[in-house]
């Protein structure tokens, strides 16, 4: 059997040969520990390890839905020097040959051992992971969300516009519902059938949008697995940090057929809108979205989260936010470039982005 790909690095008292591969059972625990050194806050290392074990059981990630990759010391295979994970994504891809469902990946938790940084470990690992995605992994695209845009850009990922709308409040008084369309808060059991409808909507709108024959459009499908994954993850933090889980996962205006899902992000102290799903392009949906976003503000206050964040807001979302600030003057709206979580996409074989459109660049597809 050929030896795994390797890279030699300087180390004291002697150089190390690091081998690349998918983490074995023992190495996976070491990957969790290395991940904790960079990503655990506000959890303890022990809680972070439990988080990874919990996420391992969620429908999106169990049974190989996520894979841990690592570079490990050839002489001591339990010594993990760098790691990252690839997490399954269902994609819809439209190009000149038609519209197809494809597989993709999110790359997450990229980290190398602090004592060996700057020697090319992470770059080598990402190169090998990209080769796997292009080959046996059969990935049409991979996504990274990170503050290190120039780092990933020079390694084959294309940076996409990464705006967010923040809704905060000037007062300590709880936000109150105003004269906007009635809504109903969503519980976990409401989410799967809505995701099913939402996925059909996205496929249909991708098929029907104006399209130049030299363009490729890619979107991550908002399946129940991916939307529920963030809910599960949020609830892990809620129960570890607050001793209880969240009840409401979003809100719906049933008459308009418009709904949102949200994620309680206890790391950034925000309620992040995962997705705004609406049937078409009707201006009347702006009232519905305003009402739903106000529900999000109320949910954020209930959990002491300081802001509601909406990724890649379109004109409807911006108009809805403006409507909220007109109705409730204490609400403050701000549109900013995201400093972390910048969206980056790498297309199969590292193609450049000029002819690619990343549709529905919303938070549901994040890790
Ligand atoms: C980012 C990280 C994975 C790089 O690992 P590494 O093994 O040192 O990577 P390489 O040796 O292949 O590359 C080093 C490069 O990373 C860049 N880099 C590292 N940290 C950086 C930072 N905070 N901001 C910008 N660039 C950074 C270095 O400048 C260097 O760039 P160059 O190759 O253009 O000179 C490592 O610094 C790390 O684990 N950081 C903490 C976790 C993290 O931030 N992960 C990325 C977010 S997903």
C-alpha cells in the first residue's frame, strides 16, 4: 500500500514527518482537543469535546456526514499536528447542461498546533482535502466561512459578498409586537415539512431565474438536516451555558407563506436568521418579513442576545428592517461587512468565480 501524503517540518530535537489522512477513532479525540485550543470559547475544553461528540449524533453529521482530516506525526500517530473537518452539503447546481442535485462540503475548524505554525501544515492539509473533495469525495463545491479571507483566497477559495444586517435595540424595555401581520412561532416539529417546501422553492427559483449559458449557479439546499443541525448545536450551548434548551426555532406568517428559522448563537451573542423563505417576489411580503423579524427581536431579548443578524439581506429584508425601525423607533438597523464568517466558495478543480453565482448565501449554510 502506498504511504499517505507527507510533509516534513522543523521541530526540536529533530524534524517531524507529518502524514495526512482521515482521522482514526483515537486521532478524532486528538482533533477535538486541538480544535478546542482555537474554537472552544465560551465552552471549557471538556464541554467542547462533549459538543463534538454530541454533533457526531445529529442527522447531518452522523454516519460519515462529517469527516475529520489530520496531519499526524509519522512516529507517534496519536500526535495530531493539524486538523479540519468536511461537513456534508446538498447542492443544487444549474449550468448550461441543466439543473442537478450535487454533493458539496463545508470546511470547518481548520487549526494547526501552535508550536508548528507557519511551516505550511494547514496549507498542505487543505490541498490534500481539496484533492479528496475533487476526487473520491465527488464534491461540486466547498464552502469556508472565516475571517481569514486572504489566506483561503490564495489557496483556491473565492470570496463572495458578505454583508449582514444587524438589528439592535436602544432600550432595555422588551420589544413589543406592533400592528403587523399575525405570525406563529415555530417549534422543532414544524421545521422538517417547511424545509421540504423551502427546498422545492429554492430548486424552482434556481431553475426559473434569468440565466446566461456561460454561468453556473450553486446553492446549498436548506434541508431539514442542515437547518436542524444548527438548532441542535444551539441547544447544546443553551443547555451547557443556561441549563435549558430553546423552544422556538423561527416564525411563520401562514397567510403570506413566508417564514424564517433562527439560530441562537451564544458564541457571538446574536440571534442569527438562518433563512428567510418566501414564495416569490411580491412587495406585500415585506410586511410579513417585518413581522417575523420583530419576533426574532423578541426571541433575542428573551435570551439576552444583543442583536439579530441577517446575512446577505436582499431588498425585501432591508425594506422590512426599515419598516421595523419606522414602527419601533428604539430598534437600530445597521448594514455592515462581516468581519468573521466571510463566505468563500471553491468550485471543483479550483475554477475561478467570474462565471459562478452563489445563490442564497444565507446563514443556514454556515458552519
Ligand atoms: C490559520 C492557521 C490554521 C494556519 O496554520 P499554519 O499551519 O500556520 O498554516 P500555513 O503554515 O500553511 O500558513 C501560514 C499562513 O497563515 C497566515 N495566518 C495565520 N494566522 C493568521 C491570521 N490570524 N490572519 C491572517 N493570516 C494568518 C500566515 O500569515 C501565513 O500566511 P502566508 O503563507 O501567506 O505567509 C493557524 O494559524 C491556526 O490554527 N490559527 C488558529 C485557528 C484559526 O484561526 N483557524 C482559521 C479559521 S477557520
